[in-house]
């Protein structure tokens, strides 16, 4: 046992909270604010008031859908059916900048971290909870300033117009993905929707809008993936399981709205001749391996990256084998490579988003939890007010690079915490054999994620010939919760 981690073991009990803080700090995140930021936070006692010229939209039936446990609410939605069959969708994004101005101590703290870190054990917020879950969160039955992003989608799924403006809104119903998704799929009616015809009609109209948006994206070659996300489940401070997050109609609805809104913001800044930060996912780094994987299913993909052909193949596999589709999705995601933030100059294309099949994409919909979104919000507000941009191009490029680096660090933290949780679950199962899928094969090593439980580890012996997407059998040889290490020995393909 390393002395460094002795404090995480008390009476044989592993302190997952101490471990999470250790991993987050080791990755360069700052879990605590400094004295200057504390003073600013203490002096911030109320939500931002409504300034002149802001539209008062509090009377509209706004609602939000998020995770059951989410309290940092960045967006709320409302829709209206127009006489010609077009649906006007308005997404309200929390105006975080109103209470966290550029260059303030809290802004500097947010820039240091660039993102909230969700470990499944604890949340390490980019902004203190007094703001992110309180005064800048679109909480139920609270008046909040917002950036309204309006998109009008016709019956064919085309966005025929968009608009961006400032508004005061009031979230009338905080809803959760699982309950709304079950209801939209024909299941039980959530309590907040029972007897509320306005909200019920709203959500059905929003579903119609999202289905139009998704259908158009799929026609353009957007990839519809379904990766398995494993989240540690704790009880009385102990890891008891790894829960899987599955897609449903409510998650799809919000995803469709966020994509449409992020595209609208990118186009808005471009239309005003303003620089911004784009979210870029370039063509897959290992397209040849994706072609090879498709060939195993009898599908021939083009030699050069082609999102439409890949989307068609994925749709066919989802229909043919929905149970194993998440494994295929994971392989494709790993082979595509990570997304990055990049400077977006007016009239110049920094690159598109291969997975979404769009060239106009930014991140603007989560300013409480992502710094790039907060920066974009300031750029939008300056453009709306016809004021000079608050950031120069060099500064934006620097912010983009920092956000990319911190996002990579956050992903590593989340993987490490998942591995700690998995090691705690598996440490009494040394010697057992598991079915798995190869998730990584490079100079850093060969990695496999077991199917049940969904735990990822390194294959330290007998991994010759393993490559991303292979289905394999592995034997567990060690599990160390302190380091988050899980080691397997390869037993061949399955």
C-alpha cells in the first residue's frame, strides 16, 4: 500500500471522495477558489436583474430536461407551432457572464479549470455552486437572464431562419431525461406532466421539432452513435456498481436542440463578421481501420473518409444488432479521434465536425460548465450590442488551446475515477475471465473494456494482434483501486 494514499483507507473502507480529489488535483485542476474569488462570490448575493432592451419572455412555458441529479441548469426550451407547419424553437442559455465578467477573479478561476469535472463520486464545478447551481442556473420558478437562440425548422427539417437575442426567462418545470424519455416512449407520465396539458403539448411539439432536425442531419451524413457510459454508483460513500447511461427520446431531443443552437450561434457570429471558437472533429485518424471493421460485416466503405457512407453503415448495424451496437459505436468513436477547439475567423473555415456532418459548429450552450461556452457568450453579447469584441484573435486561439488541453485532462480524470470504481468492484475477482472489446491499441498499450461490468483496463500480456473493435476474452490478473489500474491477460478472440 502506498503511504501516499493511506488516508484513503480507513478501517478497510476506501474513501472515494478523497481519491476523486486526489486525481482531480493531480491532473492540474483547482478544486478550491482563492481569496479574491471568494470575496467576489461573497459579494454576489442575487441573480442578475433585467436591463433595458431585454425581451421579457417569462410568460412562455419554458422547461428544462437534464440528468436526475443535475443542478447546474444551463438551458431551457420552448416551442411554438406556426400556421405554415414550421416549428419555432427557442433555447434559453443561462447568462453566466452577467455575474462573472471577463477578467474577474471568478473568471480567472474558471479559465484555470475550463470545465466542470463530473467524476460520478463528486462534482468539481468550474464555477462555485452558489453560482452554477444557484444564481446563474436556470432553476425552476426563478427569473433568470438568458441568451435566447431561436431556430425555425420547417416540415422538411430545414432551418429556414435563426435569431439570437437577450431575454429574461422563467423555467416552469425542471424535468429529468429518464422520466421524460420513458413517457415519450409510451411509458408512465411524470408527476410534473400529469394534468398539465400545456407542458404535455409543449414536449410533444419539441419532440416533433427534434425529429425534424435529426432527420435532416442524418440525411447530411451525421453519425448516430450510441456509446455506453459507465458511471460509478455510490452508497454511503462506497462504490456499489457501475451504472450504464442509455440514450432515449428525451436525451435525443436535448442533443438535437443543442446541436441546432450551437450551429445557429456559429452562423450568427459569422454573419456579424466576428471571430469565435469552433468545435472541430476532423476526419477520422484511422479511417482504414473503420473500413476494415465495416468489411467484417460485409460492408465496403470508400477508401477516403465519407460520413454519409459511414452513417448508412451504422444505421444498418443498429437495426441488425441493437444489443451490440454500442460496442461498434465505441470502436468508431475511438478510431475517429478527439475533438478540439479552434479559432474561427470570419470567412475562413477552421474545419468541420465530421460526426455531426456540419461545418458551422461551436460550443455555446453550457456556460456554467464549459469555459469555451462562456467566452462564446461574451462574443455574442458584444455582437448584439454592436460593441468591440472582448477578445482578440490571439487571445481566442490561446483560450481554444487551453480548453482543448483541459478537456483532455477532464476525460482522463473521468476514466481514472471509473477505473478506481471498477477496480474496487473487481479486486475480489482476480483470475476470472471476461468478454470484452478492444478500445485502444497504440504505443501507450492495448486496452480492453469488459462487457459486464463495463470496466476498462490494460492488456499486459498476450495482446499480440489485438486492435480496436476486436471482441476478445481476457483474464483479470490485478486490480489496484489506489492507482486505478486494472490489468488483463489476453485469451484470444471470442
